[in-house]
């Protein structure tokens, strides 16, 4: 059964959902699945904006057939060549062999890397500022390289103010039939997942996101159609402001994320004691994570959200406890910066964790150390509580700006 919705006269959502997929990119947990959005414009000329993952091919082709009603497809616009969006290009071309596939040089290079079909005769090259008239509707092409792949483009439909934004402004989480932001509790259902999506998928490329903001800053955007998640037609300012802040690596709010590694519970006990002391001092919005249990993508999301971080971990095999080492590696790879950090190490006979965590954070930009780092010997004893009190005082003073 087809499943489509009109989002503007002559413009339709023709995407679908995959609630069976457990790991996005075989990396990131999907509690509520994911949507793959695609759009069809039925004007004097017809155009599809991006396709979908091959996991939902049957549903997708049925959607197209229902709306096309035997018409020819004139254009297939490829804004993003990642397989979850280009998985049906070949199927579209087989059904519409005369279709013009619209992309840039990098798009077609990547197509040749992923697929065997020769589409040379179908190719239509476009670049920054080029426009494509479909009749009443007109698409202006905006190059957005490295948001978050090198070939990425966006399209601005100049008559309706619709921005087809590729992966930007998207989120994890399947759609529920309500495809617009004003039809759902976006903050309740999607915002946390939108941040997790941004931080882990796009986060490294903040400078490139800022470049796109400069390009679209003068556009009168009325609607944002991403390739994942709800369409924005009401509270565009919410997601635009958050993307601006996230891409500047600015914390959304003051708060503390404590993430620890623990072998036998001693480091965990210290982390919990610190959280309790911070709460006693009036600090709110404290998040505590065991790095061995919680997937790094969730911790990274809160690292993007909050201003202060506390890392606590033991030495392991003369190095840093592996899950903590992995998390810090991901933070470095994603370009995390502009945070205030406190560090607690632990060891029984040879100390390495404290030194290695300090080095990892020093390699990140503008990471300010708050309080004195200290290194426990197996377990923090009652007569050493003053060290934790001093650290809690320093963190609380910074968070509360005392």
C-alpha cells in the first residue's frame, strides 16, 4: 500500500521508515528506527529529490508509481550519494531510462564507485548557484561539501521557500505518519536524537556547516525538508539556532557530564560521590555514564549539550581503560572543543590513566581544566574526601559562575 503526503501544492513526501534496523551505519543504536525521506515534484516537469535505502525499495517504488500515474520522470536530483539515500538510483533509471540524473562531478564519481550501471547519457552536471526550472517551481543548487560528505548539495525551491537540505537538520527515529514538526511533540520525540545524530554524524564538520549558513543566510526559508526525520514548517528557528550553536561547538546549557570507566566499582563509587557533592552545591543537569555500558553516541550527544565534563577511569594493562580510550578517541575525531574538563585517574600499582586522559584532552582545542586532577590508589578512602570536596567546589563554582 502506498504511503505519501503532500507537503506543498505539487510537492510530495514519498519516503518511508525502517524500524527493523538496529544500528545506523552499523554503528549507532536505533531505538525507534529511522526514516528515509524522498520528495517528488509534479510540475510541468517532474523531479525526484534523492532516493531511499534499498531496505524499503518496494514501498518506495509503489509510492512513486501511485503519484506519477504513468507520467515520465524528467529529473532525479542527487543531493547526497550515501547508500541510504542513493540505494534506488538504478531502479529509477531502469523505470525511467530517459531521466536526467542531476548531480555534481563528485556525485557521479561516487556513483561509479558504488554501482556498475553506466549512466553517462543520463548525467546532468550542476554547480553552485545553478537553477533548474520545472514550471511553476524553480530549484537553486547550493553546494554543501563535507556536510557531511564531499558531494553534498542542497536545493532551495525559490517560489515556495522550501529548502531540501540533504542530511542536514535530520534526526534518528522513524516517522509516525505525522511528518511535520507541528504535528508532533518534536522536543519530546526527536530533539535528543537530532542532537545525537548531529554530534556523531555531522559534528566533525562544524566549519562546513557554518559555511552553509553564510550561503543560505539571506534566503527566506519557509520549510526545511531533510533526508531523515520530520519536515520543519513551523519552528524552523529551533533547529536553525541549534545547528548554529552545535556547529560552533558551543554548549546549549550549563551542566555536568560525568563519564567513568570502572572494573570493580571503585571508580564508579567516586563518580557517584562527586555527582552527589555537586548536587549538594546546587549544580543541576548532571548526567552520569558508565562508558562500558552506555553506547558512546549517547555520551557524545550530552557532551555536545553541556558545558562541563568529568572523566574518571583506571589504568589498564599499563594504559588507559579501553572503553574510556575509545570514547576519548571519538571525541578527538569529532573535533570536540570549548568545554571545561575535570579528570580523575585510578591505579593499583602503576599509574597511566591520569596522564593519558590529560594528554587526550590537551589535544582537543580550548579544553579548560577545572580543579586539580588527582589519581586514586585503588579506592578513594574517607580520609581523602577533601580531594573530592575541592574538586566539587571548583566545578560548582565554574558551573554556577560563583
